[in-house]
């Protein structure tokens, strides 16, 4: 029997031509795993129909995996919508609480604490001179001890920080 010699048919594209028609690299096309329609020598040929079927199977497999992850009765789009609605609801609730002055942004709290600490520090700075003026009977040693305590208090004011984790722990206890 004579060997039948294959020749490329109309509509068959080799790997390079098919990748170029899809706008992807040859390596990316090879990774898709499309079954060739024929091999002639070192060339492999594909039809657009086979490529489309491969992509449909790939899409169906991805959708099935997503459904398995999401569980029954939900698609990734439904989950994304649900998450978006939940986030919008929480965001609006926070805005409403802020408008009712039940909540304040952390930046505002830090600013307010900084102002209080600086005012307290200024008051502490003037304490020793006022004591000297109003109580002349105090000795230099007494005033030095008061000065040390004032410095400790000022340092404590400077170290004030907003620690939300500590606040949450304290609010749960109390």
C-alpha cells in the first residue's frame, strides 16, 4: 500500500500562525494544551474550532472550580456583589455614627490628644515659678523635687499614643 502524504488543509494554521492570530506568544498558546488536528513533519496544525472548544472547556473548568470554592448556589460575581454591598453598608453605618458624633477618626483623636498634652505641658512649665512666687518659704531642694516630678509628668504627656488594640482589650473587660 502506498503511504498517504498529508498536506495542510484550508483553515489549518501552524502554532506560530495561530498564536499570532490570537495575539499571544507561541509559548502561551502551547500552554493552552490545544490538541492539534494534524502533524506534518515538525509542524503541528490547529483549527480555530479546536481552539474555541479548548477555551470553552477551560472556562467551564474554571467556573466549576469557582463554584466548588464558593459552594452551592453562588457565582463569583454574586459573591463579589454581596461583599460590595456589605462593605457599602458598613461604610455608611460608620459615616452615620461619625455624623452623630459617636465615632471620630483616629487622626482627630491623635490631634486632640496632642493638643491636650501640649496644654498640660505648658501648665506644668509654669508650676514651679508660680510656687516660688506664692510660697516663698519653699527651699531650693523642695523646688528641685517639684521640678523633677514636673519633668516626669511632661515626659508622660509626650509619650501618649493612641493604641486601639489596648482600648479594645480594656473596653471588653470593663
